[in-house]
C-alpha cells in the first residue's frame, strides 16, 4: 500500500508536538473513524522515543536509521518505507543529514 500524500475530512490539531528542543516536530490529525496519526519532521540528530500504543511509522521523505528497543541491529529506512514499533516499547531514530518526514499511525 503506498504511503498517503494527503488526508481528507480530518481534524487537524493546531498546537504542535515539539520534542528535543524543536528537532522533532509533529502535528496530530484525527480521522473520522477516531484513529489518530501524527505528521512530523525530524532534523539531524539521534533521539529515543517510548511508545504506549503500537505504531506504524511511514517515511514520506528523507531517510533515518532506526534501532528498536531490544534489538541489536540498526535498519535504514528511506522515503516510501515503513517500520512498526510494538506497544510499551521504544526506538532510537537518527537522521544524519537533511530532514526526515514521517506519518505515525497509532494502533489501538
């Protein structure tokens, strides 16, 4: 399934989610079915995120290196690729150059 380029009939939350002194910024969108996504940007750096719910991360533009909690390997994800993060877990994400754009879908 291709990564979406737009979302229709959603509610966009104007207040940004700002992490790591502005190096990771996202906006929440709420879909008609009640599901939630965030659309975000990650600037160069290495960051750790914890998860409450399971997530699917879709890379829209740029690239990143990801190491899931408990894993010994780091994977590279470029535009058009996705990765999943289990609930009650976390991951390290690193952008080495440019900017990485993503869609994060929260799985109930």
